[in-house]
C-alpha cells in the first residue's frame, strides 16, 4: 500500500472473514434507493451486524458492528 495501490493479496492480509447467516437487500426503484442489512459470524467466533443505504448511486450510510 506504500505505492498507493491496494492489491488483492494486501487486502486479504488485513481482511476479517466470516459468513452471513442473514442478508436482505431492498430496492426502492422509484426513489433510486438501495438498502442492505446483514448479520453473521466471523471466523474468529465474533458476530457482526451490517447495514448500508445508497441513494442515486451514492452511499449515504454504512454501519458495521463487531461483537
């Protein structure tokens, strides 16, 4: 990353991995809005919650909580 380029290998080295046990994507086409929520378990046993909202192709909010 010192060269201002993030490679897949560099990303995998810092990534926290797991699996979602729930995921829901809701499209609101007339409002040009996309909402996503999810939850699951990380490989180290912790759990996570995720939510994000996009309007007109721009991410408005993203929240990630790890417990």
